[in-house]
C-alpha cells in the first residue's frame, strides 16, 4: 500500500479531535514523567495548557478547524521554541514519547506513518543546538 502524502490527507476527519487530544494527553503523560531534567525543563508546569496547545495545533495541522491560530496566532514553531536548546538527543526523546503515544492510543498504521513523518520532520526542524 502506498503512503498518501500528509498534505493530501485529512487526518483530523479520520481520527477526530478527541482522538488527537487523547494522543497528545498520552504523549504529555510520558513527557511529564520523563526523568531527564533538561528535557523536562522545556515544557511548562501546566500540563493542561500544554495539552490544549499541542492538541489544537495538531487538529489544525491535520485538517481540522484553526482553533490554534484563532487563539494564539500563527504557529511560528521556530520562534516559539527558540529559547530552548534543542539537541539531537532531545529530538529523539521527543519522538520516542510521541511514537509510544501513537501506539498506546492505537493510531492506525496507515495514519501512523504519515504522522510520524510529520513529527520527525518538525522535530528535526526545531533542533537548534549541536551540543549534548
């Protein structure tokens, strides 16, 4: 089966906003339990606001309503993450948590691959430091 490019899919229509939020909640439960203080320090103390932000961003990015942009303006991911030193190990840690969350909430395989591609591309785009 060939993979449909993410820009030609409406993942939100297939999964629905509630399932995307469940994915984000499973992801953040892992992030907030992470024992690496440097990694953990990149995330706000308020997990619920982090869940809201990422859920709305992903719903919008995956074809749903633009609630994120309506509430926060343009995503501007690089600018919003510039204050953090994001290294390759942190990128890989973030991706590991997201991949585990996708499995936990049973994202279908035909959606998991394009979603993982998006997450991988975006996470590497945000890497801004070569230091460990």
